[in-house]
């Protein structure tokens, strides 16, 4: 009796063949994925991570790219952070600096391992995720509290949180690699107030070196002055000082003046600088008659309209409004000595109360001067100089700056950028971390619900049924 040989069914052989083929394809795909993963892991972070955040939190601006790409010397960014406590946003941002430049090196310093490392750079208590930027003999410490900023909006009683990592780091890099930083002399000798803290911090961030200067002790303004600033003088200046400022701006100098009314003081000599360029200062204090042009129910706390210019455009676009308390009214005329551009204007309903600080009513009285007025001007002098003049002394105070959500300081920093000449490291503003909600109509919401709950699941189910039926038909045909 012959041995009977049993052959496997054709369907079984097909199944084994198909299974081997599938296994081989799976192995090849996995190998490709592993190779791609390894390749992507060594690529720069800026090529592998996409930023879809509304404020571009994970991106760097063209200003930063220009600073980084133009580096000619090595820069080390020390990241002071304990193990496993790295801030993911800061980590991603540092990768954006490290990847495109061979001159930037990011080094972690664990304070548990190097407890005294930061003492050579700062005497402050250094919080986790702080940074130190160093190049050669220059360095700058960036506290974690200077990266995540919390501002109080006094008007709405709310908090605005922003991320200033890029601005702080790029400013620090620019500082440590630049020997000749722009220099601003702040005038003294007339009871001038100290620069408010927020404004002073912004000036420091822009790497503008600040020195004091008394015109009474010099024959001319120093040659290394990129800008002269006068902030909130409380007493008169001499005619000789005023003439020195006129000669300075007539010959290409840059001047920033923030000066408003002061009780019991007259500023005829200082105002003669304006009148030289066709701008007259009206007596009294400006009072607004239009509710849309003043804040908090006080007609002397002005919210002037902004005219388009390189100084105001960014605020107009973002819909910020500067707040000017207690301002002189300026009237712009004609002059052959320069071209005047109005930056901030009051309404047609405004007027100047000649009673000044002795006013006892906000109503217009006989002798009061009709508006509208200008409370901020930019003057291009015939000798290529420039003046920016704001006619309110207190608008940079931290309180009023908070009321304006930072618009007052931003306006003045824009003015400084215009005077000094905007550099790549300047004008990198912080990025808001407040939530931006997507609002859709009810009809759109209903359509999306129908698609996600009904149409898409049914479509997937239908595709699955078709695939199964086709497979069964092929198997039956093979048998």
C-alpha cells in the first residue's frame, strides 16, 4: 500500500505566502522609519519643529536671526537648571539659538553640582531656569523672572503674562559682543526726576548706555552722544542751555524731551527750542471735552489719537492707546528750520485751561484756549537732526504705563529707536501667553458635530465593510 501524501490546501499556502510578504514589508517599513528617526533626531530643531502658536512662542524673529548670523565671536549661554526641571519653552528657544550658529554654545549648569558657579556673574539669588550669557570679558545675567513677565492691568484689574525669552537673550548677546553701544545722556540740574523703573529697564534691555550730563558744566554736548534726553524738569533752564540744545539739533543732534506743566514754574527758555522749529506751547493744562479722548473720568488724563508714523504705527496696529495726564497743548506752525510731524492729537472739543493747577471746573471759561492741540511731535531739523517732544511729564510713571498696558513705554522706546537708529537687537517685544480662543458660529459648530459624530464614523465603517467583503470574495475565488 502506497504512502498517501497530503498536500496543504491552496488557501493555506496562499495565506502563508501572504503572511511572509506582509512580514517582509513590515520589516522594511520599520527599518526605514528607524533610519528616518535617527536622521531627524540629528537635524537642527528649527527644521523639525513647527510653531503653530498664535503668538509664535516657539519661533525667533528676523532680528534675532540677523544678530546670530552676524556673530564673529563665540558666545556661551549658561542654562542654570536642576536636573529634570527644565522649562520646555526655554529649552526649545535655546535650541533655536544653538542650531543655526557655530558661535553659540548652550551649556547646562546644575546648581546642585556647581553651587557657586553663578557667584562670579551676579550677587542675586538665581532661580531655576535662569540664564547667563558670556563672551570674552562681558556677561549678562538673565533671571527667570525677566523671562516670564507678569503685568497688572490696573484698568481691568487683570494680569497679562508674557514671555520675553527671545528679547532678553538677543539683547544679552548683542550686549556681550558689542563694544560701542549707543549712548544717551540724560540732562540734570533742573530738578529732573529719575527715569521710571519700567522705562529704565526697557532702555537697559535695548543696550543703550545711560550717563548724566549737566549743560552748565560743558561748553558743548559730547561727541559720543547718540541722543540727549530731558525727563520731567521741575525748574527753568537758562537761555544759554536752550541755545546749546538748538545748536546741537541744528547740526544733526538727536533730542528727546518729556516735559509737561509744573506748578509755579515757567519754561520759556526750554519752550524756545520748540518755537525755533515753529511749534508754540500754549498756556495752561489741556482739558478734553470729548469722552472718547480721556480716561477714568478725568478730562485732564488724555487719551490722544495717534497719527501714522514710524513711532506710532506699531501701537495703532495693535490697538494700544497711550495715556497722557496733565499736558501742555502744542500748536504746530511753519518754520524753515525743520519739518514737524504731529504724533498725538487731542479732539476738536479740547481746550486749554489757562488757570492751570488752580482750575476749579472742567468747563470751558472765558480766556481758555480752543483746541485741538498736539501733545507729541517729531521734528526733522534742516541739519539732519531730530527732536521727539512729549508735553506731559508723568505719562511714563509706572502707574500710568500700567493703565495703558505698556503703551506709554512702548511709544517712548519707539521714539528712541527712531532717534538712535533701530538696531537688530532692538524692538523685540515680549510674546503674550494669554489664551486666544477660537470662536465659531452655532451653525459651524452643528456642522462639525454632524461630521465628527455621524458622517466620519459611518464612512470609516463603510470602508471597513467593503474591504472585508472584497477579501472574502478573493478567498472564495482562490478555492
